[in-house]
C-alpha cells in the first residue's frame, strides 16, 4: 500500500493525507477566505450567471486576499492536472505551446 504522506505548502509533513486531499483542503481554505472578503466588502461573488461580475477582485484588494485568489487558481489547476493525469493534460499543454510558437513565427499584417 502506498504511503500517504507528503509535505504541504508550509513544508510541514502531513501523514495519512494524499496530495489530492491536501490540495482540496487548501482550496477550501482559500475559497473561504476569498468568499468572506467579497461578502464582507459587499462585492458580488463569482458566478456562472449572465450578470456575473467581469472582474472578481480589484487590484486594490488586500494583499492576503489577492494571494488567496492566486492560491485558489493554482490549487484548481493542480487538482485538474492531478486528476486528469499527464496523459490527458500534457498533450493539450504541448498543443498550446506549439500553437503559440506558430503564432510567433507567422508575420501578422497588423505588426508592420
């Protein structure tokens, strides 16, 4: 049986917890901090609704809230990559890089 121990973002050993569980726990903590700030400031929360805010956080928000948002995005991406596995997400990553490289090589009529 696999050893379910790993180091968290504070470099503390977490025993009996998988990387997925640790990422989800961190994601939940950051989501709570982010949502509490929005509610406490009277700002709308992110939504899939038609009237959802275009920007979810002002660049003038407190540093700890901006960091919570960045950590949320990072955790969400890591969870996707962990669950999808390299067989699913690496081809898309390589395809995106290849398309970007092609775009850099093709001269644009607007860049003259």
